[in-house]
């Protein structure tokens, strides 16, 4: 059951990701990216990471995709759907290297590279619940949590410095 | 997984229902297309120009700032779930976090990035 | 809920806290009491840096993993923290005068310098890949903004955009590498990774190797090693010179701070696998950096390729994979901070209003026009080339002897040959300054006392570290005494 769901959701994610690239219209690409992100949220759910799944939807689909669309509208990319290729060899090179990396990954994993540290037996009852995550976040991961606020501050400065007309 | 299963069912059901409704409209509904009906609909007024307009960069600034504070709120949720357990310690650490982001808000405000010029 | 178990130590992250607080104060002063001239913000920044340096000094000798093992306070991280803060202090002093000439004299400029330094410290103190990644991002995002802070100049914006796009890409590689490493070892804690890798029945090595390779790309980009260096000349040229100076020393030192801790220390059991890769990286970096530098006519591009070449020398020391090699990394980065900031500092004080003297040929006649400045530039060029008695010589000597002791004689020979090539282009600057007839008057910026102080500090340190290196070499090697967790 879980395996069926996993393959289904993964297939949706990969198909949407491919469509993002092959779609000539940028706005449609953005819509397919939403599909990919929703499918990824499904994968998180399958991993028992409910909180992450919902946050993923709220932040990525809700906020970051809106930003993507703003950028598309800002740059006015829709006018020239074909686009101009600056580097003619880029496409072939990119596909070649991507396939090479995938093959490498597949080969090395098939060589006996299992995942280490995967817990044996059934998961603890509350695994992946928001309470458990919160407890980790606010004790062990206290420092990264506070450091995130600095990172967000820097991002806010960046938005103002680079995005605002000098007043 | 077990807890998510009903959610999956619900998603499946909702998606199926929406799809079925659209399909039913497509197949059963009568189609009498006229040139007026095929025009893009723009709140009843006559369409002027293409839908793609170049956005002002000001929207982008607002969207950027929205994301930054959106991410902040995301961190508040797990804290709100367990803040009784965390006690004063949790209060202090969240206060530090909020303080820095409040400073960011004051900064953004003072710089006039929230004004619509 | 055991709060005591995570070992909260505000003292351990003292430098980090002081610098963050200073950045907030700088922004607050400018928001609430704005004024036309903003040099006082630079002085606040310098004061914060000095207090932080004091706090760093007090951490020397401490050896403790704090904050739930996210942060490690040891001599290694303390040494690096010292390098970062010294670099930021000198950069800030050099910026006074330059920033107002260039129209980038804003509170954000100083705040971002401080936040970038906070990111660097997180990278050096990180005992967990999460902390290292957060530090990397804090540093990188600050630098993207700083590169583009001169918004009226298209080249600055272009530099920012190029740096951002490639930097975001390399961050993605790094993060993917972290994820695969987590999958292979079951932990993000560097010590647990070491333990997992060291186990004889370690089954997920292929996965780990891919993860390590991807992390190598991320670090390789940050410290500008060939073939991940293509962004360097364009970004260094386009960014405001003071920002270039800052990122050429700070980002590089921070990149190596995390790079060496993750590879040479945490992934030490895996060194047979990555040594050959780093060997190649070192050779390519030294050769490409030095050869490309020869053809440059712009001083900022010349220094960009020279900074690539210097990253190559540091990777040589990493290949040696010994205590001597690692301590020579620390010493070299300290030396490099002074000599490279000095070289950029001389470039900074030339020029009139928002014009800069960047073509090397325009340095002609500087020897007569400004003897002290030319002498300082000559000193920094000699140091970068590795001529005794400057600190550059000691640093290189130390690195190449580590390579020889580690059995990498061929690598050391290539390194020495590459630095011989570098002598050519460093000396050309000196020759131009002293022996070429000037085409016109070289514009000198109005003398800025803080910038002069910064140049004097850099020059004095470059000489002092060359003449009396032993206390610093001792400190560098003592940084490693207890570094193995």
C-alpha cells in the first residue's frame, strides 16, 4: 500500500518536474512546479513528516511560488516563449552530464550502498509529530533555530537594499 | 502513514469530485460557441490588451518581505504546540527569535520599504 | 525535556553574539539617528570587532561542544574566529573614505560585513553539518548583497547576480551532498560521521562517496578552486573593491575553515578516497590560477586569479593530510589575510571620487608619486609571491614542507614551479610602479587616516609574521592539539 503510494507520488513529482523544463510557457512551468512541490509534500507525508509536509505546502506553494510568478511578471518573460539559446552546446552538455550523474548514482547505490542508521522495527508511536519535532527544534537544534533569525534578517536587508528604489 | 491514509482518501475524493464535475460539464453540457462567448472574460468590461503586464518591482519587495516573515511564523507553530512543556526556557528562546525578527521589521519599516510611494 | 543536557554556553558563542549585536546597533543608530556622514558607523563596527576579538582571545584553550553539539569551541575554531575578525576589522578601516567616495556609505554595508563574519564563525565553529550550512548561507547571502550594494553601477549588479546564481547552485550541490552523507552515515554530527565511516562493516560507502563529492563541489566553489572558479574574476572585478577585499580573505578563510574540518578531520578515515581528488584539484588550481594571472591587465582580475592560485596552495596542505599540513593551512590563511587585504587596500586608496585606478599600467610612476604607498604595495606583492623575509615565504615554505613530509614530493615541486610563475606577474606590478614612465598623474584619494592605519597594520603584520613566525606557528599547531573531538 505504502509502496504503491510512494511510486504514484514519485511518478507525479518526476513527470511534473520534466514538464517544468519542457514547457515553453514560463507561467505553465511555474504551475507544474507547484505540482512537483505538492507531490514532494506527499512524499513527506509518506515519511511520517506531517508538519514538514504542510509547511512545505504553505511556504513553497503558498509563498515562494507567488514570488516566482512575480519574477516572471517582472521580467516579462512571457513574450518570447521560444527563448534564445545563448550557448548552443549548453543543452546537450547539460543533458549529458545529468544522465552521467544519474548513472553514477544508480551504479554506486546498486554496488551495495544501502542506507545506514535506519532504525530497526516499527517507528515510535509519536514519530514525526509536531510535538516531537518541536522538542528537537527547541532543544538540540536551538542554535540553528536562533541562527535562522539572523539569516532571515540578512534576507530582509537584501530585499530592502536591492529591491527598494533609493528614497 | 496510517494517520495520513484518511488524508489521502480525502484528497483522492476531492480531486475525483472536482474532475468528475468538470468532465460532466464537458461531456453532458450543450455547447453553443459564439464569437462573443469565446472572448476572454475580463469582469464584464471590454478586454484591452494582453493579460501579461509587466509588474512593478514594488510587488516583488512586498513578496520578499512576506516570505521572510512567513518563514518566521512557521517556526511559531511547533513552539505553540509544546510551549507549556518548554516553560520559561522556551519563552526566552522564542523571545530572542522574535526580538531579532521584530528588529528586522522595524528596520524594514524605518527604511520605508512598506510604503507604497 | 532535559535542557541542561544541551550545554548552553553563551561565552562559547561570545564573538558571534557580540558581532550580531553590533550589527543591530549599527542599523539602529542609522535608522533612528540618521546623519549625512556615516563614518561613525564604521567606528562602531570596529569597536564591536575589537570587543569580539577580546572575547575570542578568552576562548583560547577552551575545548567543549556546546548547544546540543551544534557548536564546538576549540582552538581550531578560535584561531579561525580570530582570522575572520581581524579581516573584518581591517576591511572596515579600509572602507572609511572609500565607501563615501563610491556612494555605498550605508549602515547596511557595515551591518552586512558583521553578519557575514557571524556566518564565517558559524562555519568554523560548526560541529554539525546543519550549523555549517547555516553559516555558509548567512555568509553567502551577505556577500551577494554586498557585491551588488553599488546599485548605480551596472557591473556591481552584474557581479551580484552572477555570484548569486552560481552560489545558489553550489549551495544546492553542498546540501545534496549533506543529505546523501546523512543517508549513508545516519548523522549530521561530524564526530558521529567519523565513527560511522571508521566502522569496518561500513556498507553504504558508495552513497557516502557521492555525498562527499558533492560537498567537495560546494566547498570548492566557496574557496574558488579550479574548476569551480569561473565566477571569481568577474565577481571580484565587478564588486566594490572593499567588498572584493573582504570576500577574497574572509570567504576563503571561512570556506577552508569548514572544508578542513569536514574533510581533513571528520572524514579523515576516508582520506585514501579523497586525497587523489584533492591532489588533482590542487594542481589544476595552482596551474590555472597562476597562468591566467599572467595575461591580466586589470589589478582586480590579477588579484582574483592570484587568490585562486592561493586556494591551490592551501589545498596542497590539505592533501598532506597531516597535523603539520592542517596547521600550515591555519598559518597560511592568517598570513594571506594580511597580505591580500594589504594589496587590495593600496588599490582602494588610489583614485579620485568614484573613479578607481584599476589598470596595472596606470600604476606607472607610483614609486615617485607616493613612495610609501608604492613600497607597501611592493611588500604585499613580494609577500604574495612568497619572497623572504615576508610572511608569504614562511607560509609557503610551511605548506610545501608539509607536502614533502606527507610523501607528496611531486605535488610540492609543481607548487614551487607554480609560485615561480607567480613571481612574474607580481613583479610586473612592482616594475610598473618604479620603472615605467607615467602617462598622466595618478589620482590619489584624499588621505584617510583609518585606511592608513589599516595599511600599516597589514604591512607590519606581513613583515612580522615573516621575521618572527614562531609564536604564530606554535599557536597554529596548538590549534590542533585537541581538535579531534
